[in-house]
């Protein structure tokens, strides 16, 4: 399949706010949108139509330079008052959520068949008014996987048959001029090979459509699924900083950017160093900690202790163990003294004048052990306090037990 332009579609300001208890002020949204643009991200979803603070943030972005460098859009939920509000607003780019399974019928108050039969005049009005409309196919993963007994069926023939059912939902929107659709794995159920199967079929069958992907991370597959979708025809890739979002969140913006650049050789014009700094800025705003080992943005990714990478790095002037070079990530390399610091390594440190020639490795290792033992109780206390404070910062009710 010929390469098409990839669009990194960051939805931190909307999906990220669906992280329980999290919200951004309009000022924070404005600040983060400016930083997203500065990093090279050109598609940003800022919130939901009908939420006054989100609309305020959108208007502020439109009045600033941000609107000239990025497409700013909002989510539109499928109810009549919000359609009327969107129609009367100056929001030009809308991402309309349409549930494509009966599982969500109770939530939205209608089935997808009822929407197609009774509410498509809303779509006509929006398109005639000049709005640019994309349709997010909510719960598409279950629409593709569930069988008549409402059981998951991963047989490729079964999935292919359900693609045909999904096409029946898409067709009425195509007839009205909608050419952007986002395949949404609401519950994180899809496997990468299933995403490849579905996206290849849809992209080949509807080459005029801009296909997008929105994958939740319930099984740690969001990044893999997003990259698989991209590989097989999706060009609009939704992702969120630090994987913020409902439950486990969605694909990480940093992981998708790095994966496309370093695994697939796609030049996106996005500065990975600025992406890392933005991840830390969002950590500071949200008070949700970025893991030290988090792919691409973790602070400990360029800390070295074991012999093999250090001998390669220092002895052979090679960073072969860095698939993403520290320089590209805007991060310093640092050496950790610990259990795996051998005499051979220590001699190399002395040759490189990292430590004095008369210093002793055992003294360094003993000091490292002492520092670790002294700080472990502090770290454990911080972790306990963090989790307690995080829970205390939310107003929580006891959830009713779902019916079997």
C-alpha cells in the first residue's frame, strides 16, 4: 500500500480528561495546545461540545496563532441539543461519536439503526453548514468480534463478515459527504493482526476515506494496534500524552511518534525532545507520575549500570543499545554505580576520568548500597503517601454491582 501522510492526532485535552478525576483549566489547555504545536503536532482535539470550559478553550485557541498552525477540533456527542449547539457554534472541525453496537444503546438512548433511520438529517445540516465532520465508530471492536450469542469470536472469517455490517453503518455517512472515520477500540479488545485485517479491508474498499484509529490499552496493545492500523491504511492516529484516558488510557503520543520514526522510518516533523518535556509538563499539571521505565519518556531510560551496554557505549563509542538515541530524546546519559559495576568497568571509568585513578570500586559500591538503603524507606513512604493523596483528591461513591 502506498504511503500516505500520517497525522498524529493528539486527544490529551479531551480523552486525557476522561482519566477519573482529572480536568484541565482553559488556561492549561491553551498552554498545552501551544506546546503541542511547538513540538510539531498539528491535529489537536480540545474537548467536548456543550462543556462551556472546553468551548472557551477552543475559542481562545482560535483567536491565537495556534489556529493558524494546527487543526483544532471538538468531540460531538449524538444528542439533539448538542447538535443544535454545534450547528450554531464557530467550531468547524467536529468528531462525531456514533455507537455501532447495541451494547451502548442504553448510554446514548438509541441504537445505531435508530440513528440511521431517524437522525441523519442532523448530519445533512452539519455538512451543509460547512462543518468538517469525522465519525468515531464507538465500540467498533465489539461490533467486529461479537457473534450472535454476544460472545467474542476471533475467527478471521467471522470478523470479515462483521466488517460488512460495519460498512452498512458507514455508507449513509459517505452518501452525505463524510469522508473521515475513526475505528474505535473502546474496550481494548482487538489484537494487532485483527486490526491489520480490518484496516486493510476498509482502506482498500474505501480509498477516498481518511481512516483513523483510537485504541484503548487494557491489554497493553494500544501502541501496537495503532502502529498496525497505520501500517495498513490508517493515517489519522489518535493518542494521548502519558497514555491518559479511561481505565488504562489509550496509545501514548510519545510511543506512536517514536515508533513511526524509528521503527517505520516515517519523518513526521515532530521534535521528540520537546515531546519528552511536554510529558513532564503534563505530569506536573495532572500530578499523575510518569513511570521511570515508561517507554520513550521515562527519566531512567538512559541510566546505565550493567557491563555490556556500558562497555559498548564507553569502550567502543557506540550507543547500539539506544534504539532512540539520547540526543534525539533530549536526555543526558548517566552511569549508576551498583551491583553490576565490575572492576573492568571501573577501570574504564578511571581511563575516561569519570572517577579518580586512586579511588576504589568497593568503596563506591558500598556507598551506593548505603545510599539505596537510606532512601528506600523515604521512597516507600512517598509512594504510599502519593497513592493515598491521589485517592483522597477524588470525591468517590460506591459503585453498584453490574447485573450478570
